[in-house]
C-alpha cells in the first residue's frame, strides 16, 4: 500500500511539473520536497524508531515539533487513576487542562507512554503501581529542581536559594543536619505517618469537618436559612469549600481566620492559576493570582510573628517549623 501511494504521488508530481510554469514549478517542487521530508520524519519517528526501541514507552504521534524551555511537574489523581507527569515546557495550558488532555490521549491504556509538547519529551504514568515506584525512587528522581521553581514563583530571591539548600547544624528537631527544604519534607512525612501527632491531626480534621457540615454553618455559608424555596448547591463546590476550610482548621489556629477571614474564599482560583506564577509570560495575565499570593503571604507573615500563646491550637508540624 505504501509503494502504491509513493507511485501515485510520483505520477502526480510528474504531471504537475509538465503543466506548470517556471515559478509555479519551483514552488510546487519545494512543497513536494517539504512534504516528502515531513513524511519521512513521521514514518521514522512513529513507525521505525519504536520498533528499534521496544522497551521504551510508546510515544503519542504529533504533527509539528518546536523548541521550548522551562519546566514544571504535575501530579494528579483523576477518577481513581493516578497520573504523574514530568514536564519541561512553557505552555498556555493550565495543569488541570493538560492532565485531562493526557488522560484522554492514552485511550484507556494503563501502560506508561511519552508525548512531545513544544519539542520536549514527557513521560506519563497512569498505573498506581507505576506511580508508587515513581515516588519510591528518590535517588534517580528528584523534586529539587521543581522546588526551586516553586520557591522563585512564590517570590523567593533566586540568589537566596543556595541558603535554603545549605545543611544546618544537628539538633533535636534536625538530627541529620539536613537543609531547611529537606527538613520540611521530613517533618511533614513524620506528621502524616501513624503516631501521636497524626492521631491529633486526624482528630482535629474530623472535628473541623463535623463543625463545617453542621446546619448552622451550611445555612450561613449558602444562605439556606433565608431561602424561600429549594435551591441547588454544587456538590463539588460544597466538598471543595469544606475540605479547604477543614484543612486550614486542622493545621493552623483559628486566629488565621481572624487575620484574613476571606483567605480560603479564592483558594480554588489560586491553585488553578498557580502555574502562571511558575511560568511567567507576557502573553498571560497573572494579575489575579499574584494578588492572591500577596494576600496569602501577608496573612502568613502576620501569623508567623504571633506569640506562641496566640497560636496554641496549630498542628505540631506548623509549630515546629515556625519555632
């Protein structure tokens, strides 16, 4: 079939060449050469090369390759299917949109696959067992580069990054003398492992959920007490609002709500638009997310400077990090 296609193409080229004028002939010839080059590249890239590398993840076909830079990482669990993507790209797609695109593109396969966006190769993991191996391999795979981008995106001076990665003297909280970033990771891991601090955190989270799901709180948040008729409430928004506020109550003292009562109101927008801070571009309007970032930064700075007696109900990990 392929030989017939080439034979047909050759006959068409010869016919057009004989009937065309000099200028049109040159344009037509250049077009044919470009088409032949593109076709050869596509056959090599997505037909021959995968046969020569059977152990590598299959690559999703694409049409045009181009150059790009910058990087970000995306982790998402969608409908019970884990998705881990390591990206190096500057893109106008939001992480949620990109994750959804990848999830649809794999067409139900649970095998790892690769795709190329803006000239960079990405590897997508959709199987939970593969995702477990991904997170377990802390030697070959590291988040350090991504953490640098997050810190800079959140306003950290790039010149101060070396200070954050510098090892600290050994102490009771930091017996291994790790740098502040890795120490923070270890403290959160310790706090979220089964044990006394974890039990306290879960108890606070359950109490916060019970309070937020009470009729008094729900009617106040959604105006149900004064409603004259039945109204629909988005289950997604209800769950999102409840979990965000419950998490804040479990981790921080309620005084944080007093500092900024509207802190969690736009957190969904902040998380959805956060990629704009990590990958700034003149073509993207990041004013809203930068305003929210400044709002949150101000609130946390005030909270951090409060005496310990005024934030006595915060989680152990928060108290340890501040002190």
